[in-house]
C-alpha cells in the first residue's frame, strides 16, 4: 500500500503531464478549463476550495515546511518557468545590475511604498534551506535568503478588507494579440504572513541568478513551485481577483490550475 500512495504533488504532476500530452496531440478533452461556465470546471474549482479548507483545518496556520541541512544541497537550483525575461523594463534593470530596481507595494494599504533592493536587504532577514516541489514532478533543495513578506506588509499597514496578496512580475510568459502577457501569482494573508514566506534576493549564499528570478522572487514554502513567482515587480493587496486578468488569482490558475497548491 505504501508504495502506491498518491500524494497531492504526484496527482497534480501526472494530471499536468496528461493535460499537456493531450493538448499536443490536438485533443479537446481539456477545453473546459478555458470555459468559465463549464460544469466540470466548476466541480474542480469547488474541490479545490474544499482542499484549501481541509488542509488549513488539519495543518493550521503556523505549520512549517520541512527545512534541511546544508549537506543536503546536492545540486544547483533547477529553474522553473521563465528563465530570461525580455520585457524592455526588465532588460534595462538587468543591464544596470538591478541598481534602479524598486519594489512597489500598494492596493488596500494605508501607506503605499516602494523599496530598493538595498533597502530590502537591510531589513530583517531570514535564511532557510527548503525543497522546491514542481508540479512537473521534480524537486530540488536550496538555501534561500530574503526579507519576510510579513515585515514588508507591516511597513505599508494592510487595511482590514484586504484578503489576498498579488505578485506582479516582469516576465513575459507569452505574447497575446494585445502584447506581452505578464506572469502573476497570489496567496492569502495566512500564507503571506507565514514565517517561511520570504521575498528572496539570494540563493545558496549568492545573489539570486536571473534564471531563478533575480532580483526578487517570493518563496511560499508550503505550496508548489508555480506559486513562487519570480521577477517580482510589484505587490498589490486586494479583496478579490475579479478584476485581475482571468479572475482566478494567477497566470496558471486562469488556465485551469488550482489556486491553492498546498503540499
């Protein structure tokens, strides 16, 4: 029985692989993922909501993801998603080694602010060695250093009606009819204020490489890799996703992935 146990990560990985192969084969079995009023998609979304509530109830808000020893870092961090953004804004910042980078934080806050990379580095820091679990089925252990997101949120004074944190990014994940489609992700305030949720600017004791999200990426250690947005340009506090892109809280979620990817 133990060898046949299907974990959430394995299920999502197999499902994603199956969906990809069907798409490449020209099949239409997963067309419902793009249809907001489709009954099957509605059932899956309700199941995701149930997973979120059950996992929160069983594990609690303060449950920590496993941390590892330095000896367990056996390879470089494998990049996921985009690895070299080509938007003009990002390329300009990269040419200047991100000296002009500023993280904008706004939305439902009392004091909108922006922070340079140096200012973020001078805030209270956290370093953690954790495992990155990708929906594609692979894992990788690395050391991450950065400022706890909770500390940044405290600076801007989040308003009571805010429910979610939205991470907007520089990477052009695809190009649509109206131009670049930029990556974005989100989490609730429970995960945002979790002690292991950090805005990472360093990896394995060095500045964050471009392929891994320089100059800044979010680490939400209790969720799958696609939730850990790279190339973060700004943060917005919101009470709903209704007016953001496809309305589901993330680039991949707008295309059928679960919004809550807890592991």
